C-alpha cells in the first residue's frame, strides 16, 4: 500500500476490509483466495472484542497471509498490538488524541490510516496530524457489516472523495457499499477503494469478487 510519500495520481487500488473476526484461522484460507485473485493494496483487519494478548495473536495469524500476497496489513487494534502482531499499520476511527498518539508511536515505520470521519473538518485535521490516508464512507460503527452499521449516503461519499482528491495530497479511500460503487469512486480519482461484505458474500466466491472489483476500478479510472 502506498503511503502519503508515494502517491499515484492515476491508478485506483483495491483495499479489502474483513468482517469482524473471532476465528482468524478459519478466515485465513478465504482471505488467501481473495488476495490471489489480483493485486490488492491492503487489507483492513477487524477483530471481535478480546484481550490484548488474543488480539496480538489474531494479528499474527493474518498478517503473514496478507503480506505474502504483497498487500499491507492494516489492523483495527491498539498501537501496541499492531507492533507486536507484525502488522504494517493501524486503522483508526477518528479521535484526535488517539491519532496523535498513534502517529507518535508508529510513524514512519508503520502507517496510520483514519476512517470514521464525520465531517470535512475531521478529515482535514486527520491529514494535518499525519494520517497516511483518510477513508470516507465506512459504516458509522466500530464494527464492520453494512447490516450492523449505518452507511452514509453514497452520493455524499462520492462527493467527499472527489473534493479531497482534488485538493489534498494525502491519499483518499472511498468505501464502496457494493461492487458497483467501486467504478463511481474510481471515476472521481479515489486513490483507493475499500470493499467488504460484497467480496466475502459474493455468490461466485471472493476470487470472482476481487476480479470484478479490479475490473470496475480500471473502468472508473479510465473514464
């Protein structure tokens, strides 16, 4: 995954977001199949509530799977767990103090990504505080699952991604609620498009979903 020091102004890359995991060993083969289907920039790994030791061990299960396939492992976890688990970075839901602490502890050796942005002001503050990317459109919940988290209106997400891509250098991620949304986000020059449930729940399997997602990203970027 690129960071803010090596932006690509043209290609829209794919980020996968896992379900909320309590059995990473069981999910690892599914993830490996998805990653083998085409180039994925990063995987945001999300975990069910657990103690710190268990969280570290869960990251240790998935990080090698992600990294072996050339992607960055971004864990939704504490900075300590990210470091001990061997992840490439942390994915935070925006809180100013937490972001400042994460940047101080992890940057530049590891990336710090930020989602859960409720306003343009939050996004700008995150960029100024040292975030390596900002993500718009993910469910308004610390959990992943569209059915559990309230999604913001997609047209507003597209508008916000377009605004950020036009004005700022920090890479922007647009969260696509479905595969069709990937093309729209790529068309407004999102650096990355994140997708979750539509990959894992795809009727033809995650490999087919990733192939379709990449084709849509290419089509949108070329538009």
